[in-house]
C-alpha cells in the first residue's frame, strides 16, 4: 500500500489543504512526533504547534525528533488530549490532528479510549476557528477493539451539518482492521 493512499497520507493531504504559514495547530496525539514535525513545517516559523500526549515515552520521542530537526515552534505538553482546552482558547485553533489507537512501536496494551477521545474531539471542535479543520485517523482492532471506532463515528455523523462538513473514508478492500480517516471542516 502506497503511503500516499493510507490513512496517514490522506490526513497529511487534507491538512496540507487547510494549514497555512502562521497558523496555530494542535497535534492531539503526538506519538513519535512525525505529525508534529509535519505540522510544524506547514505552519512555518511564524506559526505554532501544540503537541500533546499522555505517554512520557511519546513526549521523549517527539522532543528528540524535533530537536534533531531544529524545530522551535512546538510546545510539548504531557497531558491527555481531552484537556487541550486548558492550553488554547476557544476559537483560536486553525487545525487539530488526531491518531487514535496505540503508539507505533509501543505497548499495544496502552491505547486511546472512547472515554477520553470523545471529550477530546468535542474540545477540539470548540477550539476551531471558522474555516478550521480536524483530521482523525482511527486505528482499531487488537486490544482496543471497536468501541472507540464506533463511538467516534457515531459522534461525527451526528454533527450539525449547518456548522460542520464531515467525511469518513474507509478502505473497502483492505483486510483485517484497516484504519478509517475522518475529516471535519467548520463552515464559515
């Protein structure tokens, strides 16, 4: 499978369309820092990135990658993504990116859960400016099952279509539990 046509590639393609130099964006699940680095390059030197994760190892990995790349426009926060509103004002964010599931190359017994992921998406939506965008890559199966996937999809399908445009993309011919990509744009 081409990287361009997987959930992460689709996420990056979508974010490239919506994030501009000087923007303020949130990487709500920093993981190993690859999306954080990608976002920091999109916003440029004048922009800002808030990168969050609940796992110290994720913050260490992200910090090391950013230091290696000489990135200085990122604030790293060791906290749950459901608390992002404590670090950004309502209506101040241009884009929010999520990767739900587990830390790549990490412990698959530690993963995101609907109990924190749903409040995190709700918080992120409140933080978005008019015209702002949110990207969700939903990785599921294995230990974390399908509860989070089902809850997230049910939630985004219920968003008011006068305010939000939502598209969910699944890979119809991929085996096992292929990730689902969701993009959300706040109209206005």
